[in-house]
C-alpha cells in the first residue's frame, strides 16, 4: 500500500506540471496508434486505386501522406525519449525530473520535436488552404488573404523554433503569439470549408437526391473535409494557453498527431472519390442532367457524370471521380 510519505517534496503546481507532461506522452502515443491505423487504410486504398490514377498524382499522394507519417513518428519518438530521460536516464539531474523538464528545453530532442510539429502543421494548413481555394473557385481575394496569412504563419513558426533552439539569440518572446496564429488560421480555414459545404448542401441534395448526396453532405463529410477535430482541439488549447493553464501540456503532443490524421482523412476521401471538388460545388440544379455510371475498372464504385447544355447545344461532361483523384 502506498505511503503518503513517499510523495516528492514538491509543491502542488510542480507536481501537476510533471504529471501533465508525463500524461501528454501517453495521449500522443494513443493518437499515434490511431494515426497508424488511418495511414495503413489510406495506403491500402491508394495502392488499390493506383491503376486508375496518373503516375504523377499517385506518387504525389504517396509522398505527401508518407511525409506526414514519418514526421509524426519522429515527433512521438522524441517525446517518448525526452520523458524517458527525465524520469529514468537522468533522474539525478539537479532538481530531479522537474529540473530536467524545465532546463532542457533547448535540447536536440525537443528541437527536433518542435521542428517536426511546425512542419506537420505547415503541411496540414497548406492542404486546408488548397481545399479552401479549390472549393471557392480560386477567388483572388481568398488567394490574397489566405495566402498571406499562411505565409506569415509559416515564417513565425520557423522563428519560434529558432528562438527555442538558440536561446542566445535575443528576440522578443513570440511563442504564445505564434500558437495563437496557428490556431486561428485553422479556425478560419475550417469555417471557410464548412461554410462552402453548408452553402451548397441544399443544391447538391436537390441535384442528386438525399440518398446519393449523402456521402457529400452528411455530418461526417463536413467534419472530415474541414478538419474539424484539429480545430476543436486548437480552440481548447487556445483557451488553456490564454489562461496560462498547465493543462495545455496534456494536448500539445496530441495536437501534432491530430494535425496528421485530419489531412490523411481528407486524402482518403479523395482516393475513394468522395471528396468535395470544384465540380461538386458547380453541379447544375436542372433535372435530368446527371447520372451515375458504374466504373468498369473498379467494382463497388460509381462515377458521377454531370452534363450541362451550353448556348451552342454542346454537352459539357465533368467526372467528379477523375477530379477527386487528381488534387
């Protein structure tokens, strides 16, 4: 039976800091397990559909998704190793594990962990930015506003990594501000994607009917396409950071894994031909101009073909299947 006298001679705040840091590694490992499952499913369908894809698109998708997985693996490995150093390998560090956690913030392990987190977030935001522009027909004001917002976020993120890794460089502390911007940009992109889907939802349902439109307009489509889980966790972290609550430590490492899972779920919908594209947003609402055709090369999949008559009575046909596979 545990004896209260065995407890460390530390104040409650210090113990809570250690506890939150320790638990964060386990939460990140839990998220990594989910990430492994999502990545494995994505790779299965990516290779299954490779016959139907252009070689260029296949390798781009393979490289992009694998980069997420490799970076996430490095990130969680560094987090686990840092915790191992604090509580096992260097437990006699002056000040104990707490001293190690607070004084080794510029170690190579944490620098690599921060760098991979920044890279993952930049890639995830880049994909969301592309999805926003694609769904909104690359409107110039969105390109200008979102593009500048994204570039400024990436630049500030790099500065934060440099500031953490090289404390000798005298710079104004910007880490909290950058975290704020990183979370706000996700909220903005998510709102723009979800808003576009909701805006076109009624028209899509009128074109395809409730049954066929389900895979484009259901709640799962909105949640996945807009990377909503990542945004929700960002909002939680934003509140904790703003309140200077140590509980934020619990979710920082997990956020990196969620940042990978969101884009990979979007890519899975792309591979399966269920992702929203520019063609989805521009479906004609006139009856009798759409039909589903069985894909001759792949059992179980349908191709949506939309035909619209122009002034010259020329039929323009657009295949959502082919556009969805070609980001």
